[in-house]
C-alpha cells in the first residue's frame, strides 16, 4: 500500500487546489483550513514514505502501469523521501504561519486564489522530489515555478516587477534544463533517470552529453540563484508576501538544489564527473566566491529581508561547494544535511523578520532598535537562528561547515577551510548589526511587551529550537542516515 503514497502526495495537493478554488465562491477564508489539512495529511504520508524507504529500499511506482522507460516512473529513494519530508515539513509550518499575515497583506477576494496557488506550488515541489523521469521533473518544476511567480505578484506594486524578473530568469533557467533533457534524449533515447544512467556509462566522451551536462548545470544554477545567476532573488524575497517569502526561501529553494543533486549524481554519476575534475574544481571555487560575495552583499544591505536574501545566496554556495567533493562522503553528506539545516535557519529568520514588519512595519535594520524588549520571544528566536547561521556548535549551521571542513581535510583541499572561516566571520558581522539593534540600541526604559500572535510566534520558536536539536541529532546519530544517502548516490570514501 505504501508504494502508492508518493503519487497520493502529489495528487492530494492538486485536488486540494481545485477544491479551494471552488469553495472560495462560498467562503473566502476556508481555503486556509483546507490547505492546512492537506499539508498535514501529506506530511504524515511523507513520514511513512521515509520510514519505508530506509527499511526496504526505493519505492518505484509506474504511472498507469506503463513499464519504464516507456512510461513515467516515480522513484523515491532515501534522498527523495528525505527531501519530500523537508519540503512538506516547512510547507506545514509556513501554512500555519500564513493565516494572520495573509489576512493582513492580501485583499480578501484574492485569498482563495492565494491558497489555490499555494497548493499548486506544494504539489509541484512534491512531484520534483518523487519523480524518476527527467521530463516529468521539468513539468513539476514548472508547476511550482508558475505558482511561485503568481504568489509573489500578489503583493502588487514592486512585487510585480520582482515577479516579472523572476519569471524571465526562471524561464531562461528551465529552458536550459529542457535543452539538456533534449540533448540527453537525442543520444540515449530515454527520459527515465535510471535508464539514462545505465546508457550514459557508455557515452561519457560524447560531446552532446557534455553539452547536456552544461545546460543542466547552468539551468539549475539559475533556479538556485547561484552567483552570478542570482539577480532575481533579492527582489523576489524582499517584495513578495511574507508567507510566500518563508515558503520559497525554504522549501522551494531546496527543491531546486535537490534537482541539481539528483541530476548530477543519479543520472551523470561520479564516474562521469571524475573525468572533468579540473572543471569541477573551478565550480568549487565559483561556489566559494558565491559564499564570500553573498556575505559581503549581505553586509551592505540596510533592509532586513534583503540582507537575509543575500545570506541565502551565500548558502546556495555551500550546497554547490559540498557537491564538488567527489572522492569523499562528507561533501554530499554536507549538501544533503544543508537541505534541512539552511531551511530551519532561514525559515526562523524570515518568520521573525516578516513578523517585525507585521507588528511594527520595521523593514530596515535601524528600525529594529529596542524590539528585543518589546518582542522578546521573537527576538530570541531570531538570535538563535542567527547564531546557527554563524556556525556556533552544536547548531545545524555548525554541522554543515564541520562536514565541509572534514571533506576538505580528506581531499587535501585546505583552501576551502579558509572559506568556511571567512564565511563565519562575515556572517557574524551582518547578524551582529541586527542583534545589536534588537538588544543594545534604542530607549532602555520599560516597554510593554507586544509579541507576535501565537500562530506566527510558535512556528518560529519551534524551528529556532530545532536549529539546536537537529544539530545535536546530526552530530550524534544523523551521520548514519546521511552516509546511506551518499552510498545510494554512488559517493564513497
């Protein structure tokens, strides 16, 4: 029975989106409750899927009973099931958080359309996590992207321009992906990932295959906002509705990273990559530049949401750098762990940052003065997540950097250790400005506490606590699970 769960997860969101749209004719606010119920159900299914995969192996589902490579296959392995759980976990918390802030930021007549698009976005992300078909992955990425563009535009005004820029660059990125798929199909005659992996083992020297890899990498680098393909992201994060910022900065950002990991390691494999070590080393240094430049750009910002957006751009570099360590398990373990780690930190930070705007309309860092006393629990959640971003043990931010340092030591690429240290110091600079404004500036007389509403505060506090607990878990027992992902992707060492 559980083998049907991956397709049920995707179909449930599609059905929910249609239901919300119709029910909105009679009750404009019921969409929130349908959406929350749907995501809760999907999250429970994803837990069963991950448990089944870790015990019994990959779940393979043939849509319509058509045998691959002719039919579309859903293939959910350890990485896919883990990513699905991450996506739905943060979709669940973002949905809880959304109620109050959506009612304030979105016009009432638009709310049914908002939650319809919200469910389409979640459905697309779930589809990317479970599919084993290259073209089907393209379809789900487009479902998620188109819903994302529309959700960003719902804020109106400057968000319309941000959404348009995201649309243009997102279309360029997905077009590169589609070209890569076309090239790969031209030489292999298949769209099934497993089938393509087997056939490509005989075609590593083929120039068309090389071109396909380049198209895939550039296309997904644009979708991930890897420097220098990042210019769409700061505006999209800053001007989108607050709930949308939380969702796209966590779940959607990570599903694009997952797609890159999936294509590189499950289709092209490390055997292909090892033939081009010089190119892959260049990619590692581009990722390192993204880590440093993203942090420098973050220091230059005065808008809190924009600062966090550039911080996210920096952390995209972490994932790509971690992927570049081909001869050690620690690299891919760091990349897989960071799918969760960065989402925990960034969800907390954006929930609180958007909460500051909701409560006080404080958008710039200097406008946060004294909010540590007025909104103590929100400020505490932000501080914990900021400490994690800096990389203080035993937080999740430390775990990612620790694994990358281990990968650097094992492969003898010691320069990347300096990148990790520099990144932590730069993170300290821009987060300290916020912490200083919250706790050390402004009037020091007694102020009345006026924190966020429970539906906005509790998700942020829970995720802040998990920034510590998840870090302890990774260090204590989680490495075993991450190592199983590395082995499944063919990375050993």
